[in-house]
C-alpha cells in the first residue's frame, strides 16, 4: 500500500481533470491547481480548486504545504512546459515526496531535441533537485486518433510517412485510472525514478484506417489548423518513437520492463480499452 495520501494536480485539461476524478475515487486528498482567471469545469465533490499563479514558486509552495501534498502531478500542455520549473522549485520548498512531470505521450528518455528533449531534460532536473520523479508514457490518446489524421474533418486518413509503423495508443480513462491506481497502491520504492509504459492498443496508421473503414491518403505534409503539429507528430511516428517501448538511445524497441505495455502488469484484471471500443467501430 502506498504511503502517499495527498495529491496536487496542476492543470485542468484533457488529462488533468480525468486524473483528478480517478484520484478522488480512491478516497485520498486531492487539490486541483488552476491559474487565476481561468475557467475550471466541475470537479468531484471533496476536490478543492486552488487558484494560484504557477510561476510564483513561493505561492505554490504555500499551497502544497497547507494541503500537506505528497505527490504533484503536472499536466501542463506542451506549449507551456517552461512553467514546470517553478513547480519543481515549489515542490522542493514544500518537501513534496514525488513529482510526475507532464509526459503522457511518447517516451522521452534519450531525446535531446524538440519538445521530447525538453521533457526529458525537465524530468532529469526534477531528480537533480532531490525530488523523485515518476513518468507515465502513454502513446497517443485513443480519443485523438481522428484529429491527428484529419478523419474528423475529411472522413479519411491523411498520413505523412509510410503509415506502417506501430503506435502505442491508450484511452484517457485508462491513463487516468492507471495513474490513480499505481500512485495509491504501490510503495514509494516502486514509483520513484521510474517510467511506466502504458499501451491500451497497438496499431499502425494504415491499420487504423482499415478499422475506420476509410481511405488512407499519403501526403507530404498536413495543412490547415495545427497542420505543422500533425506533420511533426507523424514524422516522429514513422521513426518508431511513438511506441511506449521505444529506446531512443539505441533506436530499438525495449524488452522486459521497458517493453511497450509492460505497465499493464501493475493493474491486474483491468480490461484496457481498444480503439474499436472507444470509437464504437
């Protein structure tokens, strides 16, 4: 049984709110940090929403101390990752026991460039600050598949690259449930300075196109809203790095505890949602 009983989630976006709900269901203390002036959706009863400027380390530290926070979970969106530095400073001031940086995507260990490199450097800085980290690699959110390939807009898959490389895909509800489960059941020794590699399903973009019973069109780049982001993501996918078992340093799939989906062993009996389940295919 985990000794962690008080949690602070920073950010109320696509993954933050579900994690708040999953933790609250475990009958532990949960607070949600939100920026002043931001609008926060409804949270479970018993969860307190605390408005605080993330960049003010002293103010955030006081919040952590007041609520005797054991674990901080950052769900900050990629464009705002820089603000996590203040959160670590606050966590150190408040003697927080564990910090979960905003990962929730492709493995970042071994990366040195781009947003993956930024995430990797940040996780290492948490450890260097004397705070144990825990990283959750989830692959693509299952719910976001139609957005990535333009299916929501065009009714077909537009793919950059071969479209033949397998991707780890995990539903938001499974991610939130897993995070809450391991943080409230595993002892600190099994959480500290390690990565959990989730995988609810595993498919290539072409295989996903078949599941959706639609045309797969290969293109050089994605245009339109967030086209540059989608193009960059699919370029990374084609290298193999979108598998949660990817070993960037050696450019191979990991094995054993480093294999894609190896984290499933920590949630025995759970039925993981497939792409077909989530999208009713």
